[in-house]
C-alpha cells in the first residue's frame, strides 16, 4: 500500500479541530484553533480552515504530494453530494460552495457533511456503534443534533434535511427555541437550553456556581461537571430537566424506528455522560413500548471529540 494521508476537520462556530490520518486510519497529528465568525461572510472561517490545514501539513512534516483528500463537517443543512453548505445557524454560510473553494485552495478532493450525521457515522464505523445496523444518535452540545443509521447506511432524507429531531416539539407551550418553535428538545436539553434555565433561576435570586458561566451565553461543559461535583442544586435541576426530555424523545424514537442502538454523544455527554445516561435510563421505559424497548441498547459514544473526525474519514473512504 502506497503511503497516503487524509486530513479531517471538525468546523464549529468557535473552533476548528483538525487531524491527519495515515493509511492505517490512525491519527498521527492533530491541531485545534479557535475561530470567531464575524457573521459578515465566509472569509473569516475559511481562513481558519486553511490555516489549520497548512499548519498541520507543515508541522507534521508529511509530503503534500501524498495528501489524498480533505473532509470537513459543518453544523446545519449540507448538500453532501455537491459539498455546498445550504444553511448553518452559527456560521456565516448560505448556499456556500465550501468544497469548491477548498478544492481550488489545496488541489485535492474535499468532502463536507453535517456535523452530527458524521459523528454518528464515525461511531458506526469506528466506535461504540460498530456492529449495529440501525442507530439513533443524539449529540448534546451547544445545540442538540441527531443522526440516523438505517440498515447500515447514513440516512439523510430529502435534500439532506433528515434527523433534525433536536427540533422535535415536546411541549408546544415550552421555552422558545432558536429555530423559532417552542418546546423543542434542544430548548430543554442542549447547553443553550440548560443555560437559559440556569439564568432564569439566578434571575429569581437563587445562587448557583454556574451563574457567571451562563451570563453571556452557553456554559462550557467542564464548568457543568465542576458544579455537579460540588452539589449545585440549580445545575442539577437543569440536568434533571434535560434528561427528562431526552428520555421522552428517546422513547419516541424507539417507538418510531425500533433501532438496535440509541447513542448519546457530544461535548456535554463527553463531560458528564454517566450522569446523563443514569438519569435517562431511569425514565426511558415509561415512554416506549416494552416489546420494542427490550431489543434496544443504549450507550455513550466512544470516540469523544474524534467522532466527527472519524465520520469525515468514513465519508472520504465511502464507508
């Protein structure tokens, strides 16, 4: 086998994480850079992507001529066949031909897909979901995304818009979600949803170690972990609420699809996953049919921050 390398990227609203894979699908170099989108165009984030790729090639010492392909995720609606970012809520891209721009820059094939779709695909091919044929994935981060594997294939639906069950409405009179609806799963169970609950409680005069962490937006997952370890009541209430609605949504998805596996991943799960899993498992049976629930495993993702990177790799390799 001739020596070759693939570069895989996890592009979010605040960071770009990159990794170089060798021909044995091993990560030999990684790099993370902060990014801050101006909201005025694609150039800022595009520059960070280019900088990350160039720095990884330079610092790792790989031969640029042996670069096989580059792949990236983006949050939002992606035309995976054409590599066009149709819409993303946290980056300044609308109908943006990211793949075309990157192919022109680096002269190798460039692939792009939805972030959570790729995270679930990565776990299916290289992580906790290996060997399962039908997988429902919930990734809990700043928002709450979904990904589906049906009959061993990533399911993206009509025009690549499937699996947005973070916007499953669970309470029509619930909190306002960023999508414009009320009572979405994301409005309860994401970092944005939990942060909003904590801010509300602090505004009512309750004390919380998370008060400063949520003052200007969603908390960092490490802050939540510390608050829970310290017995912060408001933080625990936010988690209880999040897990309750995740259990309801999980039950709905189990009844709808009868998957082999329900998988939880994302930054919050990586930080405090065992707490979430315990609370979800304590409730989920109330919200699905016993005969269907009995054939479903429920797990936490194995690959952590690398789930999406391995999903990128699977996309490159056509797995």
